[in-house]
């Protein structure tokens, strides 16, 4: 049959056939991918360009020259940010790797206790985490004041402030990246390789230096990149510990001072650095690792035989567990303290249920919770629809530009929350094709949109991970039995993906409810989310109520953590860390 | 000269059941000997070898290297060269770096290192592979790198834990000859672990057959094959029929037994067998020492064929003798043996052996 002999209805029928050909037809993928590309372009990529345009709008390249000038805030902030990130990598690396060796290679009393709680500090939402560390270790913190009272000194003892405080927060919340990466690498390492080195005459130190550390290197490099990136994006810790000269803080300060072009310049620089790190990570991930699947009995944990060690180990374990649980305990304690009653005492002096009563009875106090839940739900619906489809397209379809689609989602993940916020401000403070000509900044919709952009990668990842475990031939089998593509996709693939998608959606929801970094830049007074309410209460010294909001979030997180732990027990540890730590 | 001596060595793992993984093992291994630990999975071969290497310490007993009591020495002080089952090559080093590792540890000069690495690689036929990455080698090549890495340090004892089990059948046979050649050339005392009895028979000077942590018999392949100490060894090494036959008389080194067919024959027996008239002896008869022949009166036994298989080299049959299965491997069997045929079987008396239960 030639084209000339085709009648119009025949042609339409051919088109229909092709469409129902689904995944196997050559141009079906593009039909599915086009809307996804538009969404990612419109809400992730295009806003980045808008920010860049904004940054050069007023006075051209002046804003960027400030980063090069020898003095001035811009350069200083860039350097401080880089310094904090590098120091965080170092500290997290030391703590994380030491913990991994201790817990995976040694057997001692109290080991399981530590293991049970090791991820707790990292699971807290960024604001709650930073607040709890402030309550514990800063100038006004419980520990320094406790030591002051104990030792009778004039000033709080061992108080962390400024950059040191930021580093404490980073270390506690990000060391799991190293811990989990190193643990996984140690678990995957063939123990006989280590034994071979001993057998050839190497002593313990030499085995470490020449065998263990080199074999851990890939894991450590990935973790370093991750920690560096996360530290660079960190905003809450510098905010609470008064380090104003970091990239993220400068974005915030310039934005609140109304200098949007300068804020945009900072955001562009930070965005580009983050994307470079993202690309470095993806490049590195494809490289070798030294996991091996040897049969036999895996690495034997060494008993601690040294008598001093035997004595110290349980003690140290209990201490470590206390430190791990202290942030949650501090939040819980303060949540029951009376607002404004706590001034210079070590612990809050008076306790009450009032804070929780207020939150649940005063409509004004309850509003932030409603707002957060509502906006997160809207964002999660978007994340699920788009995230699942992108995961399917990237994993299952063949089309030109597949890698780019994948990278675009991951850019949304790599961009710091502050940068996402500035991008959205730049793109949607005027009408825009992607907002159907509406101004979104200052409306209800801007926050759900920000949550959507920030947490789309979470749903994408967990969907993509479950999809990887589903045999593609299942869908083919359904097609073979006569199901259309849509039916096969819906009844087989989506059905099997459900647990993973649900876990991702729950996680996105929790993150949405706890979101602070982008929210604080773009919230409107009628849609104050919980985290901003907490921040405001902190400012007006209503610590009790602030902590009570925080406690509710912590409870939500533990419930969801427990629930999704049941949903997906087979997931790898590393992925878990990347999801929970933010 | 004795090179390695295990004296009443036992190993119990703390948390496993009350039975010992290695139970009261005593063996002596001579200098330059190729000594094999053979036994079914889980019998304690690896555990024994790892105690010699120093990765486990015995719960009781002693291990000597020459005059040194090394029972509690750490692995890196023992100067053994171990070849691991999965090779355990360092994945982040090249072939040459792997082989040089032990030399570096021993502070051998750079020039000597290079020379000895080259020699070792030549010895395992991998000359020119020095700069390869480990993952760019086939399984067989990796195996030879592991061998070179252990050999190059000229250890006082080589320890090999099923080094061939990851290779395919053909390569396995080639490599076992190769390992034996290299061992002969270097004259290194070697302890070899395997569960493959053919491999053990082909390679070893002497074999220790283990079961449930205990040594059942130590001997040359020939002794183990023709004079198994007990029913387990007889059945584990090759195939064997263990017949229960009534004893009619006995001397120090033989036992007279009555065959089902009625005839009485003398069968070789180990010293101190303790059997006398009226007892029942267990007699090991290899299938290849059983042939067709004899009618009702002269046959050792008669029965109905319950299984026939032609392998080319021989025809294996199973014959049902009064409810007991007897296996025979027939060379030049007459064509047309059928299931259900009733046949007579003859034995080769000088190849029979009395075993302990
Ligand atoms: N580290 C250990 N902890 C507890 N039990 C062990 C350990 N290593 C070995 N065992 C036990 O000791 C017994 C002997 O194990 P071993 O590894 O020596 O067997 P093997 O003869 O080498 O077997 P295979 O041929 O399967 O390698 C087994 O029952 C095993 O389960
Ligand atoms: Mg073994």
C-alpha cells in the first residue's frame, strides 16, 4: 500500500494503531515525554535562566564582578560557604567512617543500641534539627549552661557559635552519608581480600593503608560530593548560628532588602556550583566499585578483648546514644515549657501543656498546620503524577534525550532550596506561559509549586528504583495477552510500583510539611507554613510553642518512617540516607 | 623431616552448636609434601586450614611449624602463602602490584621485586600481563595471579583452599596439573583443601579424609582407594559397594567370609580388625572389581538388574541381590543387557578390603 492510495480514514486508523502500539511504537515515547519535558523546562530549567536574566538586568555584569573583587561580601561569602562545606566533609568523613568501622567491624555491648538510633539526628527536618542543636550546644544551649553551672564559670562552657555551630549541625546531620556509604562498602567487601594481605605478612596498619582505605575510596568520594553539596545548600544552620556571610544567607538578605538582581547573582553562582557537583557525582557513580559477591562466611566482627575497651565500650555506647537522641529530647522538653519563661536557667523552669492546647484550639495557631498539610498534599499529587511518568519514561522508553530528562529531574534535586525560591520568584513574578499568564508570586500557588519542584526528585527516585526491580517482560506478557498499553501500564506496572511510589509520596509529603528554606523566601502572609510559624515564634521568644510545632513534625516523621520502613524493607541503605537527610 | 604438625587440634565456634567444627585433629606433614584435606562440605577443611594460616586460633591443641609452636601467632608472622577460593586479589591494584605486595611488605629491594614478580608471572604463564587490571582477566588467569602472589614470597608453606572450584571442568584439570608442576619445582610444602576426590587423588602425595570435623584416614591416594579405613571413606572415595558378609574365620591380616553364593573367600583386612568367626564383616568392593559370570553354583551372588547405563568406557549396572543394591562397572559387557535380566556376579578377591563401620 503506498501513500497515494491511502484515504484519510485509513490514515487515521494507522495513527490509532500506532498509538495503541504504545511503548513499542517508535514515536509513542515522544508523545508521552513531551508534556513531561514541558513541565521540567517550565518549572525547573527555564526559571534558572530567568534568574540569570534578572541578575544581569540592572547593571550587567557588575553583580558578578563582586565575586572577583578582592574585598567585599560576595567573595567572602563564596569562600566562607566553600570553607564550611570542605570542613563539613572532613568532619562528617571522620565521624561517619569511624562509626562505620566501629559498628561493622567490632562486637561490643551497646552496639545495637547505637545502630538503632544512628539516623535519628539526620531524619529531623532542617529547621527542627538546627533549632534543637541551638537549644543544646549554642550560647543559650542546655549543655554549655549546664557545664557553666557545674563548673561555676562566668560564661557558658564549650558553647558553639558562628561557624563552629554550623559545623556541629552539619556534622550531626550529614555524617550518615559517610556512615552508610562506608558501612555498605565494608559489608560488600570480600573479607578474604583483607585476609590475603595479612597472609602476605602485612600488619594491621599496613592493611588499613594499602587495602581497606583504597577499597573504600569510591564510597568515600561519593559521600564527600554529597556532603559538600548539601553543606553548600545549607541555610538554616547559618541562619540560626548567625553566620550571615554564606551564599545562602546572602541570597536571603539581598532578597529581603529588595535587591533581587544581587540575590539572583548569588543564586546563579550557587546554582551553577551545585549543578557542577551533580554532574561530577553522576560521572563518578558510573565508575567502578569494589563490591564482590564471594561465597562463604562474611567478615567476622572482632570482639573487643582489651579490658579497658571492654569496660569503656558500653559506657561510650550509652553516651553516644544519649547524644544521638538529645536533639529530639531537647525539642520534646522545650515543647512542654512555658513560653518566655526560660531565660538564663540551664533547663526551662516551668512546664505546661498549654502550647499544644493553643495549637489545637486557637484557629490562628492551627492555621499553619492546615496550610502546610494542604500545600504539601497538592505538591505531592503533582510529584506523583509527573514523577511516576518520568521514571517510566527514563527506565522503560527509548527516545532521544532520555539522559537529559533524567538530568533535569536531578537538577531539581541538586538546586538548594534558596535557589529554587529565587528561580521561581524570577520566573513567576510576571505572567509566564507556564503559569498561563498569571503572576504566581504572592499567591497561594507559589509554595505548592516550590514544594513540587523540590520534592519531585524524591518521588522520581523511589519510583525509578522500584521500576528497576520490575521485570519489563511482565508488561510485555500483559500486552501479549491482549491488553492495550494503557491497560498494561495501569494494571501491571503501576500496580507493582505502588509500594515504592507510596513510600516516595509519603517522604515528599513529610519534607513538604517540614520545608523551610524555600518557604521563608516566598511565603505569603495568608499561607504561612509550619516552619515559618516556628521561625516567627522563635523570634518572638515563644520557644515553647515553636518546639511544640516541631514536636508534632517529629512525630509525623517517626510515624511515616516506621510506615515506609514496612513498605520497602528491601531498599538499600544508601538510598535511605539520601532520602532522609536533607 | 616434619614441616607442619597439628597435635590434637580442636575448634569450637562460640555461638554454634555444641559440636566442634574441627575435632581432635592430629596430622604431620613432611617437608616438600603435597598434602590434601579432603571431605564433604562443612566437614571442617577450611577451618583447619585457617588455623594453620592463623585466621582462627584453635580452641585446644597445638600447631608447629618445624620446631616453632605457632599456635597463637598472628597470620602476618607465619610466612604462609595462601591461595583463596575466590582468589582475593586486590581489586585496586594491577597484576604486578598484587604479586609484589608480599615482597613490599618484606622490604625486598625494588630491583629484586621487579625480577621476582617477572619470574613468578612467567612461572604461571602470565608473562606480559603485569600491567593489567584484575577485572580485565579471566577466572583462570586470576587464579594464576593468586598462585603467583603466594609463590613469589617463597613461603615456607603454601595453603590452597579449593583454588579450582570456580573454574570450568577442562580448565580445572589443566590447572591442577600446573599447580602440581609448580609445587614440585619449588619444593614448597603445600596443604591443599578440596571436596573433589578426583582432584585429591590426582594431585596429592598424601590425603587426609575428613568428616564432621574428624580425620577418618590419612594415607597415599593408593592406600585410601584400595584400603579404605571405614565405610565412609570407601563410599566417599570413588564408588564402592559395602557388603555385610558373615565371617567364618580370621587371621591377623585377613578375614574369611561367606559370599551369598555360598563360596568362602579370604579378604584383606587392616591389622587389629578384631573380627572372628560368627561376626559380620563389612567388605568394600569397587564396582570395577565386579564382573558378570558364573551360574547358580559358582557365582559370588546373583540378582536381577535394576538399572543399566552405558557410559562408553563401561556399562554400569545395578543388581538387586536379596534387596541390596550392588553396583558393577562392566568393561566389554555383552550387548543386550536388559533391565530385569537375572545375572551372576564375580568378585576379584585380592581387591576386596574389610572396612570398619
Ligand atoms: N566463623 C564461623 N562461625 C561459626 N561457625 C563456623 C564458622 N566457620 C565455620 N563454621 C562452621 O564450622 C563447620 C566447618 O566449616 P568449614 O568452613 O571448615 O567447612 P569446609 O569443610 O571448608 O566446607 P566447604 O567445603 O563447604 O567449604 C561448619 O559447620 C560451619 O558452619
Ligand atoms: Mg571451605
